C-alpha cells in the first residue's frame, strides 16, 4: 500500500499545481509529503501551530511574518496544499524562458513588501519598519540606532513626502537588488 501522500494527491491536481506554480511533478510530490508530515491532525490543512513547529521558522526572527504570509489568501486560519504551494512558489528560482506569475520580480517584491506592511495598509510606516527591524536584530542595536536606520530608510525611499514607503517607492528602492536570486530557495527535483 502507498503512503498517505501518494494516495491523496491526484495527477490532475499535480498538473494544475504544476501549471500555476512552475514546480516539477517530483517537487510537488516531495512538498506534498512535507505538507502531510506537518499536518499533525491529518485534516488536509495546516494551522499556524503546524508552521511554528518547523525548527527553521521557529528560530527565524521573521518566522511569524513568514508564517503570516501563508495565510494571506486564506479566509480562515487554515492553509490547504494549493495555498501552501502558491506561497512557496514565490521562493522558486525563476527559470530562463519560463515565465511564472508567482515567482517573477514583481510578485517577489510584493511578497517582501508585505513582510514590512504589518497593518496591510499598502504602505510601510516608520513604526512598521522599526517593528520589523526589532524582529531582525533584537536587542543587538540600540533604540537610537534603530530609529536612525528607520529614519534614513524612509527618507531615502519616500519620494512623495508622506513619511511612508508605498509599494511603488519600495520597488524603486529595490531597483539594484537581485530580488529574483535573493528570494529564491533551491527545491530538490
């Protein structure tokens, strides 16, 4: 008898996910196996606690923000496999001659922007920037230094003078950053 993950994922579902995300058949099967191993209650979806049991997320200073990103398109507090794959697709390296809307530069930038836009108002305020900086550096930098970094960042990126960073300003500030590679994880084939 096959494993739970090989029984529950049908070829037509794999094809649909493959078409939408750009992951290969084998990658989808491996990620489905990982998904089902995280699903401790065997109900076909993940909750926040399932994600927080991942050691790498538990120790990541932005772990809570990363976990939050998986729930962006969920209407409840659960993530199904397709939603899981759509979020992971943002981290798939882009392939030459294979355009995918979930892992192109624009989508990767939107994803990164959401990490900072804590209140989802489509702009990054100084307070939000400070909160994320606190998550990243903890007590390793003084409040004064953090405030200075936040002030300078807002000042450099804010082109319309509203003391916040819009997505357009964020995109422009990231012009010289190789987002496609910096926001990529190599998934096994």
